[in-house]
C-alpha cells in the first residue's frame, strides 16, 4: 500500500524497512488529507504510524494558494481590502482594519477618536466570532455537536451587526482610509446591545458544558502541549502562544486604534496544551465583550465617522453626481491616482490567530511595490508535525482544530 | 531603560564594521542594511547579545528590484522584535540578481524554515544550509518564480478573455 | 415544536383511484432522489464557512433532505465545491468526483468555484468546470446561506426532472468523455 503513496526513495520508506528488520512489527503510512473528512480545511499530512501512534508527520500546504501578494502588486490600495477579507475569513474585519491602519500610517492620517472606538468594537466582535468558531468546532471534534449548534446562532447575530454596518456578512470589505463608509445606524448599536445582553448567557452555558466535562478534559488535557520556548522558536503569536504562558499581545505591546484606553487583561495559560488554548480563547471572548462595553461607554459624542482626508476618502455619492470637485476626487481615488509617499511600513494588529502584519513597500505609484502579509497561521502551522509526534491519530485532529489554522491565511 | 537606536547602531558597527550600514529610522521601525555574508552571525549576535535581545523573528520576506544594478536586484527583509524592550528592527539584505543566495538562518530561528521556503518559492532565492529547500505553496513541477516582477499575474491559459477589452492589445481596436 | 408547519412534498402527477396510484417511474425516482440528496462538502475556503452556517441551526439545510453530510465521496450524491480550487488542488477534486458513484450532481458554490472569482492568477483554476461537469452555479463571494439553499433547491428541480435513463445516454457519455472521465 505504501508504495502507492510514497516513492521508494522517500525517507519513510527507509524507516519502515529498517524497523521491519529490527523487530518484525510493521509501521504504516497514512495519508491524512487534503480532503480528509476530519480535517476542516485542506491540510495534507503524510503520517508515519506505529499502530495508532504517530511517529512522524510531513505536512504539505499550498492547496489554496491564491497569490494574494502577486495580486496586491497589481491593484490600487482600495482594491486590496477585498483580498484581506479572504485571508482570515473567520475574522475579516480585523484584517480590513489592519490594512486601513497600515495605509493611514503610510499617509500619516490621524483618525478621530470616535472612529478608533468604532473600529475597536468591530474588531472585538470579529475576535469573538473567530474564537467562537474555533472553540465550537473543537467541541465538534471531541464529540459535542450541541455546543456548536447552540453558539452558532450568535455568530449569525454578529453577522447581522456586520450587515448593519457594511452590508456584507462574511467577507466584509469594511471601511475606508480614515474611517468608515457611513455612520453606524442606530439599529447597529441596538443590535450590539442586544448581543451584549444575550451572548454572555449562552457563552457561559457553552463554557459550563466543556470546562469541567470529563470527556472533554480527557481528550484535551496534555494533548498537543508545547512549551513557551518552543512556541516562541516556532514563531507562535496570539492565543496559541498565550496558552503556553507568554503574555505577548500586540494590542498591549504596541497599542493601535486607542487600545490603550481600555482596561482588559491578557489571559495566559500554563502548559500550552489543547485545553489551555481552549480556555485562553474562552477568556479572550469575555475580555472582548468587556472591551466592547467600555468602548460603547466611552464613545465620544457626535457623529464623526471618518477623518477629513478628501484626497483619500471617497466623497459621498450625491456629491459625486452633483459637484465637479467631488467627481474629480472620486475618479482619482478609484483609479488610484492619489499621491503616495515612497516608504516602507510595517504595521501589526492582533488578529484572531496572532500578530497579523502588513509589510508594505511603496514606490509612489498607484499600486504597492511589494506587500507582504505576515500570516500567523502560516508561521505556527510548521510546528504541527512536532506537536503531534507521539500522540494518537484522533488527538492530531483535535490539536489541528485547537490551533485554529485557517486555510486561506495559511496558503495566502 | 529603553533600547536606543544609537546603542544598537554602535554595538553593531563595533562588531561588524562595514558589513552593516545605512542605519535609519523609517517611521516607527529602526532599520539597517547588511551584507549577504554577514547575515547569519549578525542575526545570531542580535539574538544572543544580553543587551540587544532580539529574540523573536516576526517576518522574513523577499523583494524583487529588477531595475536596480545586478548586485542589488533581490532583497531579503528580516523583521526582528525584542519583546522585553518592545523594539522592532528591520534588516534588509540586497542580493545579486543573477545568482541570489544567502545563508539560511533556520537553525537560529526554527520559524524561518517555512518563511525561507516561501521566499525561495516566490523568488528563487537560494538559502544555503536550509534543511529542505523546496517549493511550499506552488506545485513542485513549477519552473518559474512567480513573484518576480516579469512573471505575469494572470493565468496564461485563459481563453475566455478578450484582450481588446482589457487594454492589452497595442492597437486596442 | 408542535406548532411548526410541516410541508409535505406534493406527489407527482398521476392517476388516483380506489387503493392505487399510478404514475411514471421517472417521477417517483426523481422525487425520491431530489429529497434525499446527500451532500459532500468540498470546502476549501470562505464559502465553506458560509456552508457551515447553512448547515447549522439558523438556516438548517437538513430541511431539504440533506441531513446527513457525507464526507465520503463513495456515498454522496451532491458534490458542493465551495471555495477557491487551485491548480494544485484540481487533480484531487477530479479524483473525488471520479470516486462518486452515479447519479452524481455538482454545485459550484461561489465565484471562485464558478469562474476563479477575483483570483485571476497563475495558481488558481479558473472555474471547476475546466475539470469536472457542473450542474448548478451559485454566484456570490461568498454567497449568502440563502443563496446556497436556493442553489440546492434549483438542483432539486433538475434532479426531479431527470430521466432515469439519462446516465446511460450517449449524450451523457459524451459529456464525460469530453472531461476524460470514464
């Protein structure tokens, strides 16, 4: 069987042959993926197995390589936002906002306080949906389908809020340089308030279902543990690193969008195992809820929703049709004929999975000269073979979902 | 005490003399250029020096500058981060356009393993000493390096697009 | 819930009499097939997340007879291709399609699966109909769950009206041959 899968010169073939001579027991090769039912998303791992135990793993990625960076070199700045959506599609608004903030850093635009707070709200909502998906899917993988069906309703509620803000559900393409495309409707705030009332109850129940659940504990405690040193060496960031006990959070280390105004804790785990990752994400959801409440409370009065930057901010549609000035601006912005400084910018935001960085090199033309996305998934997924070594096959699935690897972000 | 730019600069010049140059503060990140040969000792020094402590590599990527002189046609950019002092550092290394190669740092920072593979995949930059330098995102059979500027973005096999409507024929008629 | 209204599928046209009901075999088979489509989600990216929403409690695709998500291609009727299919992935998609047993239907969900979408690049397959035949295309990037449900309902219409002999007809063989699928 293994010959069908592996070329004879593959290193696994050699290991299998050597082991056979040793004691007569037989190793086997298992091809997990890329469309294996148990892995969500398309990850291929060729596993060398001793019975149920994984001895080695060899991941192959790139199955949805879409060449984001190449496209970005051929598109004006406004047209790159839809690409960022499709990177980590579980938390698109964070990507959108990160991209706008990168451009604002490039252009030196100061964004009004109210806009920053609005951004914080939408980014934290995105973080909640991201963690919600990850944790509920982890539940599904350990056999608890109920939690998934229950909390998914609340993800729909968040999507309704997004729809109220920008019109889209999943790939939001939200915002503009300097702010939002329109002010948030009262309905949006109403929906956020309803969400803040209803969701904690459900999330508490969800937590109760898992936190001291014997089956869940057995499946997750000490499964896929990684030490802090190892995690840092492998470039972990975000909840997965914090689960290992390192309190690095971009929101705290390099606050953007006025995160310094809010009072929140950075939850950390201890052992970096699957259970700790689950708990850290759970705790982060509570922190996100608290940040949203604070942002709503502290929200400056007024209805400012964008910075006054006519060179980069698309004018309202009525003006485009009725005034010459606005039409010219509209045309220039859409065609990308706006002045852009020559610079190299790195901006990082705390994405759903860790430090999401944008490295932008401009040469003054209408498109980026080079745009590199620091995709946290891509960097930490390389630790996966190390983490599943010696564990059972079914644990490998659980570890994969607890890492929250998003295929779109992994393959760019 | 925060880590000052001048402190980094002095220390690096003291150790690496002329192999590190072009120090400047670019917006919020202090950056420098280094020669290709010195990158490995430089990164190791930055990581292990008790004062500098750049112990985390945030990002590694390539850039193609086809219009530069041959000696500077490719660049590899390293973003390092010191979490203790919260200081970022960017190192840019320019490489020869005909034979782009540089020492791999994947045994200093494990996380650069795939990042270097990705850079190889996109630009064909050879990382000497990399344990498994092969394509990662694209198919193994691919011949060219897609992120080089001369490589077309669009799928060459498309038949359903009329070039005239995309401004891609000289006469556009 | 007791107050929920259950809509029964209407019987096909036929002759009703005392204790018997006569109709065409085609219609009965079509009806049965259309209301028990087992989906095989081939989810690669964003559209897959919307499919999750479609399957979950809010939209509940199970109402249309697709309760059981079949992850094995051997036991599935309806292949839902959701998300970008890169050239690296294309042979695998083909393999999955070949493994499915007849009758099999394909829905291309989303712009990427239908035409490559915004990703007109060297690495992306410009529409899955380059490698496998497609029955229904669902537009959108990603389509809303309602659209996916609509796509499934359109497919049900197709399935209902499909002749039981279609799969052995020369036209169908020709179609498969044009994709080099035997």
